[in-house]
C-alpha cells in the first residue's frame, strides 16, 4: 500500500455509498438483486479504501493527515467549511463501519430474499452507511451535525421499514422523537460555542479549550449539550427506551444499528470531543456516572426478557454504558477499543438471532431449544460471540472490558465495582440466551403467519417446522465475524490501538487520559465475575438444578419491575405523553384558542361594530360642524407642537 492517501480517496469513502443510494433510488430499483450487488460492491470498495487510510495513519503514528478545508457558505459572520478529519480515531472507525456494513449487506442477501421492499432496503442501507462515514470524517460541527441528523433519519426509515406493521411505525416514531430530544441539546451546544468563540472547526475549538480560552462554565455547558446528543443516539439512561423497540426493523438493520452506526455515533462524538470533556471535571464525572447507571439498568432488564433480539438490544445499551464509563474515567483508548471489539461480536449476535429466526420463525426463546444439533455453524459462531460479550479470556471482549475496569479501578474505584457487577449480569443473561436457544430439546418454533396480518418474508421466511441451518450467504459473514471476535482483542497488544487513538490528542488532553497498564488482579476479578454469571445461568437454564419459576416467585416484585422495564415506558408514554402532553397541553391550547384567539377576533368585531354605530353620527351633513371640527383639530395640533418644542 501507498503510505500517503490522496484527499479524493477519503471523500470517496463516504460518497460511494451515498452514490449507491442515488443509483438505486433513481435507476436500479426495478432490478432488486442488482440493488443488493451495487450496495455490496460500493461498501466493499469503501472498506478497501478505509484500509488504505488506516495504513497511511499508521505511518503518521495516528496524527491527523491535515487535508485542506473548502469554504461551503458564508452568511454574515458565519462561515461554514467542508473538511475532513483523518487521524487514528477516524481510521479505526472507518474500518469498523465499512467492514461490519459490508458483512451485513452480504448476509442480507439471504435474510431479505423475497421481501417486496428489497430494493428500498438496500437504498436505505447505502444511505445509512454513507451518513455514518460522513459523520466520522466531518471536520467541523455543522458538517458533523448534518450527517448526525441523516443517521437519525435513516434509522427512522429502517426501523419502520415494514411500515404496514403498527408496532414498526410506533417504534420508528419513538426512536425519532427520543433521539431528537438529545439532538436539541447538541444543537444548543453548537449555537453556544459559535456565539462564544465564532468557531465551528473541531480542532480549533479543542485548541481553545485546552488553552483556557473558553470559560469553565461555557465549557461545561458545551460538554453537557454534546453529551445530551450522545445520550440520545447511544441510548444512555434515561433516553435508552427507544432502542429495544427498534427491534421491529429487519434483523440485519438491528445488527448495523447496534454494532457500527447509530449507537456508535454517540460514543464516537464523546471520543472526538474528548479534549473538551477532559477540560471539565463535571463533564467527565457526568459521563462516567451516566454510563455506569446505564450499564446496570440495561443489564438487569436483559436478564428477564424472552425475545432474543431484545435481550441483545439491552446488552447493547449496557455495553454502551460500559464505553461511556470508560471515557468518563479518562480511558479514551479503552472506551473506543471496546467499541471496536463490541462492533464485531454484537453484529454476530444479531446475525445469529436472525439465523435462528430464519429456522424457527420466531424470536421467542421459549419456543426454541436444541438448535445446536440442527444449526452447528450458527451455534458455534453465536457461542463465540456470547463468550466474547461475557468477557471470557482470550476472546476480544475480555481485553477491552479489562482495560475499562482497570482505568476505573485506578480513577474511580466505586465505578469499577459497578463494572464488575455488570460483568456478572452480562454473563448471566447471555448464558441464559445460549442455553434456552441451543440447549435442551427443540420446542417447536412458530408456524408462519397467515391472513391479512402475514409478516413479510424477510423476517419470517421459514415454511418448515424442522429447524435447518441458514444458507451459506448468511453463514459466511457470521464465520468472518466470529474470527474477528476472537482476534481483534489482540490489536492492542503492545499498545497498537492505544497508540493510534492517542496520537491525535493535544499534549494537554493526553496528560488527562488514563494510563492503562495490565492489572492481573482486576483481570482475575472480571473473569471470575463472568464465570460466576455463566455458572448461574447453567445451573438455572442448562442443568436446571435451580428452578427459574421458583426464583421468579422468590423475587416477584423485582421481577415485575424488570419485566415492566422500570415502568419508564409507562411513565413516558402514558403519563408524560398521553396525560400531560395530550390531555394537559391540548386542553390548555384549546382554552387559549377559545378565550384568547377567538376572544381577540370577537373583540375586534365588536369594536368595529360599536365604532361604526357611533362614528356615523358625526356625519351630520352640516358644513358648519365640519368647519368647527377642522378648526378644533388645528388648535390641538398647534398646542401639542408648542408644548413639545416651546
């Protein structure tokens, strides 16, 4: 490979998938299979170009390649440039997004086969991938925000892909509204920083923050607004409620959202603006605490869910909390390294869930069981991903989780204990998934839907009651992801990834990052908690030495709390939306319309009628009266002038 990558190549990385969206939408839609081939080809080419970029960044020790910016528009004192940021963080994210997206597009050839929206699916997936790549490469906040919103739009379109389903429409709307709440904070932060500094270029803002040119209060509010946007996109508590419902979309969409796009955007944003966060202790503590709470809350809900995709969804929320916890304690490298590893094993978990759905026609684990005998490839790859998620040595999840826990142990010991508890719960719920899905005897699956409510072929395509292995086009991407779930953990041996991720940081921010060194004691504890969680899962759902029903009765109130998702959906949807907004606000608006708007109109009409009935009396038709009125008016005008200006 060449050591220096041309700027045009970097622009092509995200423009290629966007061009695929345009080509499919305008020309190729009548030929569905070709739509898939076009998307796979352009995303594959973007992946190869991303490897070229990664090689160039490695040659520069992770520093920014410093391409020139191009003026886009000027409005008054506001100048917006188009520019690219290409450093260690960017290079790793490009590799993650393009590789996972490529494998998901290949897998979708089998999973979405026969779906009537096949062409539309690949058009949206192309735009989704291109938008995320543009977000990663953006050099200024306006450009970043444009792609940030495009990512949100694409997630809305793909979550509601089967819009004929009421649940899919509701889930898409919920995701769009909840993430907009966070985006409002992000937009406010952009306006704040421009009004205070006149800058929108990210490197320049970071330099000013490090130099102390931005006041502490403004810096804290800036970080708070940015983190609000990250909370929405990365499903941090309490804005996490949209992500489990997003499972209404096709399973490959879930894999892409949870692994490499949408939810990764929030973590990337905090990492990209890490110098700003690191300059504010309040901001760093907030990120760490919110991440810890999110990790615990989501992991606890994952323990009781029966839908395999929802368990994995809550796992995503919990792991995103882990990443935020790592960033909040100063572990930039640890948090992003976990994002990298998580992308591969989480995509594999979702593709594995789609594979078992393809065979059993259901996502309900209570109707599965015994699939290890019928689906050996799916079983093997899924178990590898599950063990990596649990943090079992020597799989990738072990290494990045251990780095986060080590950073927390050195910086904020209480949060390290929170992380260890989450490690136990993670192993428990993912062990439960493995034993219920692949252990025991097959429990029959579910018959295909019929009638007017028939599900689209892409998500419930099985017409056989006997489970069967998925076709090679679905199995091969799972095998590749399984290899990645084993090997990517070794990328940081000798601080390879850390060196890249910290190479672009200014010296002041680098001093505030956690200095991770392998801690055998922390590694042993995290592995012990993970093994303990897997053991409990085996005792309950594998060997059945403990009764799950007895435990549910024993912990009845806790179980109800978790099944009802801490009643947050009830609080948001029933209380806040239906009662407060719909009833309260709508009633208030009705009263305002009735007594203020209509009152003004009615009062104007009355005043017009009244004045007309009185003023007509002045029109008497006598010239002497008109002359007297004119004379009186002149006298009053002269008097007023003399009073004002004697």
